[in-house]
């Protein structure tokens, strides 16, 4: 890459964290920096809305894939489609292999600032029997596989189990206020349980009594806060859902159900599973990583031992659980920090630090959704749980805003969504 006398910003990853941070850095720094983004694929898939498309019998890919290179081109940002081979922190360079076609030679690129936004590896391959018997909604392929099973004659009307494998969180450099989590992200199981119950009922196949939620933890989705989850579980029990907790982990999937590490099992024709989120191999041995391979940073998302390196999104050790809302917040912080270093940002923005909040909107069927906004798990005092038609509209609207702005929603976008949701009259509740 040419060096024009400007600081070189290298962003590894172009999913939610990487695309958003690269666009905010350009916004803060203007033409004062050169920005290069490397990702193994040229598209971003809007994962939060996959369940909506699956239950509506739509292939998720056509509506939810965002083409990244044209967006970055408009920002005068270079995009390289390649696999990351190695990060050399001492030399400040990254080795990569272009992957548009097999057989490309390896290359290297230097940087002044490095933003690691590579996400995490979803370890379905560590779940025995998943390839033959499992389903999920974490990408377009798996979403379409589940859609076809449900809608094209595969589903025989049997029981459904939805839940998580054990997440392994690092402890090195973890702040005292950040709790230990046994699951990577459990909003999707709640959303699918509610949406599938409606889908079953509409087809005369039953309802909540067909569905069992399970978790390796003492309480499912505890990151939403104990008060909110007590409300949810009481509602779910009254509706007839099954619930299994403290499973420890998934031992294996079989044709007839799921076997757990604690010795229990659950019968299920459909087994919808969310795996362990694990760090990429390229990050595991870095001195800035914790013992699980997640990148340790301070609350301004800088690596403590290498202040020109940042982490954003699922690859960051502070991102617990692994939520897109966290990555968006971190992306703005990183952009402000680089902007401050270059004299382009000043004032309060330079002092902003990461404080995680759970912001989750989940579809329930019949154009309704639940809305959760909470920081109670982290010791805060925000705890909002509502349901209604408005929240479904907000979920669709945020996706449209994200696509329309090319991964850079206006600064008012997220706050206004929260404000509207939290001031909605109680008459919107189910």
C-alpha cells in the first residue's frame, strides 16, 4: 500500500465492528489518515434480522447482505479481500493472503494504528452431531437451512429445543465490574422461542408447550438483569414453555435430542443451538490477548501494552456478552481516540469510556417484539423490559438505517430508538 506521509490506519474485519469503526474514523479524521480494511469476505450479513426472514419463509441472503467495498470506496478507504495470516506487533505489520481466487501469494502491510475487529469464531465444529442434527440462525447459510426445514416439509411437528453451549470467557485483565458469563449471547434463543411459538400456532402445530429453552448458566440471558429475566421466565412458564438451566454444556446432539454435560437430556426434533464464541487462531498467541485469545484493552478500547492498537466487537475481551450494540459503542470510542491523537477530536469525546449496556429487540411473531435495555448485570440501575408492535417496527427500521447509511447510523439513530422505545405508553404492551 502506498505511504503518503499520513498515518496509516489498518482495520482487520468488516462486519459490524470493523465497518462501523472504519467509517467513524473517516468521519472524525477526514483526509488526515489513510484507512485500509481487510476482511475475508466482501459482504456483511445483518444477523439480528435472520429469524424474521426465516419465520417469514424468506431466504435471508437477498435482504440481509450488505456489499462492503462500494461503501468504503466512497469513503476513500481501501478494501482488501484476504485472509489474515499473522499480526506482528513489534514490526507493526500484518501478513495476509488475498483470497478472491485460490493460490494467491502472501503479502504484508504496515500500520501506524491497528484496529482489530475480526469478531470471533463460532465453534459449531466443537459440538458433536451439530452438522447432522443441528440448526441455528447465525448466518445466511444456517438461516436458510432452518427455513427450508421448517417450511418445505422437513419438520414433522415434534418438540423444539433452543439454547446455548458453554462460553469460555478469559480472566486476564478483566475489570472487577465485568461479570463472568457462561453463554456468549442468549437474546437470540429468547427471540426464536417466542417467534416459533407464534409460527407453530398459526399452523395448528401447537405452541409454547412444544418448545424447551436451555442454558449452561443458572439463569438464561442473565446479562439482561435478574429482574427482567424473572419477569420473562414467569411469563414463559405461564405460556407453557419448557426450561432447563445449569446444563454446564452440550455433550452432543442426536437425532432424538440433546445430551448435556451435567447428565441431563432433552427430547427434540429441531435442535437450535448457539455455540461457544472462540478467538481466532491469529489472535491467541498475541501478548495483548487473554488466556482465551480475546484482546485485552482499557475502557477506551486501547491495548494497555500497545496504545496504537485497539479492539472492537466480539474479539475484544470487554465485549461480554457478544452483542452488536457493544461493538457500535466501542467503534465510536476508538474513532474519537484516534481523532484525539491526531488533533481532530477534543473535549468530552476524548474522555468517553466503555460502559456496556444490553440493548436487544427480539421478534415475537404477528409483528410484535420485545425490547430490553439494561445495565443491571454490570451494577447499573437501567432495567427496561417492554413488548409491543412499536418495537418490531424499530427493529426493522434500524436495519434499514444501517443499510441506508452504509454502516454509519447517525449519532441520533441509536439514542432516538431507545428514547422512543422507553417512552412508549404501556398500552403498547402485549
